[in-house]
C-alpha cells in the first residue's frame, strides 16, 4: 500500500550508484575491495541500495512474511524527539530492568485505534518477561531486519532517550580523567555546530598534550570502531575531505543528500573540531542513514571494514568525485596494494610496496590526487602478507603520474623514455625512478646484453617544459602521510598527524579505550599524544626498533600497533589546503 505524500519522490537506483561505475567486475585487481569486487563495482550480485523512508512510504511486500494492508511508516514519533536512529531505553516492569537499543522502525498499526508502534533493535538479547522479542517481525509481518530475539515493538510511552547519553553536566571537558577520578555521569555535552569550522592545527607535542585525554574524539558504540577511526582520521586535523561537507546537491543526488550532509557536518565534524568530542548517539544518526540509503547493510550494528563505510558514504550517497583517476580509464576512492611477497624484505615500506604494485599492474594515475587512501596487503584480521610494514611519512608519486616530467635516473636530465623492464636493475635505486632515461643514457644502459631485448616507451613531455628543461631541476611530486588506521583482532584504532610538515606531532585515537559499566554501560573514547612516533617512522628509527625488537611482544605498545597492525594509510597532497 502507498500512502499519498506529494513531497516524496522515488529514489532512482542510478542516481544513488552514479553513472560512471564500471559495468563489469573484472579490470585491475589492485583496486579490489577486500577480496571480493572492484571498489566501485556494480556487479550483478550486489544488493540495490535501500532508500530512506519519507514521512509515509510504501512497505515493500517482498520482504514481508505476509501481505501488508494498513501499516504506515513514520520518520519520528509525533510530539517527541524520538526518531529513526535514536538511542533509547525501554522500561520493563519485570525483574530484568530497562533494556537499551536503537529505533529501527516507527509506524501506525492497522485497526480503529491507529496506535503508533516503535520497533527497536536491542543491544543484547535480554531475558524479557514483559516484552516479546522477535527478528524484526510484528504480527507475522517483517518490518525490519535483525537477529532473532533482538527486536521488540512497544508503544512510545515505554521509550525514552537513553540516559547514558544525556547526563552531561558533571564532567569538565578541559580536565583529564585519572585512575582516582570517579565519573558520576556518563558523557560530556555534544552540541551541534552549524556553519564552517576549520580543522584543528597543532604545532607541538606540548600543545597536543593539552587537548588529549579521555572523553576526547568520537565515542564508540555497538561495533562502530571502523567508522569512528576513519572519521577521526578524515576530519580532525585536515581539510582534504571537506568538500564532502559543503557541496550543494545536484540533479543526480539522492533525495536525502542534505540530511546526510547535515548530520555529518553539523553533528559530527563540527563538534569534533570545536569541542573535540562527538557522542555516539550523533554517530548513530549517520549510521542509520547510511544503512538505509546504501547497499551496505548492517552499518548500525555489525562489524564492518573502513572501505565498506567509505564506499557507502563517498560513492553511493554523497557521490564524491573519485580521488584516483587511472590511465586504464577506471576511477576509485582507494588503492589496494597487490604485490608478490619478497622474502628478503623484513620491514618493507609503503613506498616500496606502492611502487611494486603500480609496476606490476602497468598503470598510472592521470593526475596528482588530492588524497590517496592506500590499503595494506592484508585482508581484514585473517591475513597479513608482511608481519611488519613501515608507513612512509612521505610518498613519492612522481613516477606513477601519467605525462609528468621525470628525471633520467643516470644523469639527472629530463627523461624522454621509460623502460619498465629495468625496474630494480640499478644498485643506486630499485624503485620506479630507475625506469626513466634520457635518450643518451637509454642507449648506453641498454647496450648490456642483459637488457638488449628491453622495449622502452616514449615519455610525453609538455612543450613548455621541454623548452625550460635545461634551465631548471625536474620537480618531484610528494604526498604527506596524515593517518594510519590499524586493526588488531576486530578492533580499529587510528594514528593521526595533528598538523602539516615533518615535525607535526602524532596522536593515537581509540573510540573504545575504556568502558564504564557492563552490559548497560558505555564506552569512553581517548586521545593519547605519541611524541615518539615521528622518530619511529624515520628510516633510522624504524630500522633500530626493528632490529632491537625482533619479537613483536618486545615492541613498545604504540610501535607494535603502527608497524604490525597497519590496515590503511591516508596521504594528502602537500598543496591541498582549504582553510588558511
């Protein structure tokens, strides 16, 4: 049944997915999403996105246990602040006490009374005496999906905002929590902030230390660490992703584009930058929107990977222009490193693996990206190609940019030819830089019998640059490491650089660093200053710590996490600055 609603427009699948997605799932294994499919693939077995409900919508009969007649779905409970995505507690007059969960469905039941019902997915499966649980079905009608025993349907008077996320007055945001400090109430205030708030800029470890502590960052809740660590990395100290927050909707954007943008900007990013704290109920609003508007299901409760969240937010909902434009004609938001393992490498750098991956794929980038998200050669928590990887503080992308001027690896003059078969053949350099030659050095180097059958290709050189080449040094193009998202077992955390430049201090963020209470408790996020990280990431420092601590257990805690648990590295162009 469809209820009349003049403001509702059907969300077209093509509008959500975009028109520039590849039509096949083959092509370039290096940009695979985990071990399944191309990052932006629209493969035939992918489920279509779920559209967010307008105030009254049609309930799809194919997902129901039996045909439905008069159920009308609502976005919010009339006369209250409760809405889809609200964190609530439900009173139970039995011995089990209150239960907690997130509102997944609101609607009007059929019949003369037209009562409003609230469908809630519970945090845990409780022993309820006065509430009947289900898998999201009510009166044999499937209204939403969840695990068996986790769904309850109650009247609005049984629900109230989860008190664990409303007591806000007794904690001073400027103080740190110590072992002797008793927190009487659960969390600090988290006010929405409208407008434009620039990212934080920290210039010293002392300055960073002042803003660190508990109840700082994004509060984790219900398997949200994959999203918390990624959002903290993307927005706290950098503006490279800020175009997502301000782009006006276009004709191809989904109906609820502004809703997602507003929640992300005003309730998560701005409070994070202004107050350095985001409460988990604010993040749940975004998770609920993503879960309903994209093809990625389970974003409100299940364990996910960062790339699943990014694919949902960037590609399907916000339709962000892909960061990477490949010479193969394909586009992507992140790059998966695919390399053959080199047994001689005990501590490979991201730079080494990056160049190996691009060389083996024989593709280039059409332009320098504003940001570069690189996934390590591992698959979730189950497989790591290398036990330790050194995140390169600076990523040299000169040799993978199509039609970018390059230096001859032998004489330093403007290179005119490239020979991929010479990769790793020079003692002075084993990366992509040793594949570029001027015409004179190319012939000299290829006179050797080992290289006589190599087939070099011509490098395109812009006319204006060729004229000036003899009077200038060929520039190299670098990108700066701004964050490393790590995973240990099933938990994601992040190391984030708090400013720009080689001396900017680093911090460590964990959205679930501590917990208050047990089943009905709450997580406490924490930011820790890690002044040693810059030294650990240097070639000399990494080599020393790697040689002196061959056993992972002997590594300092944060060194172990960044070397052994690195999952995704985020780089930004050194020219990308939105705020000045």
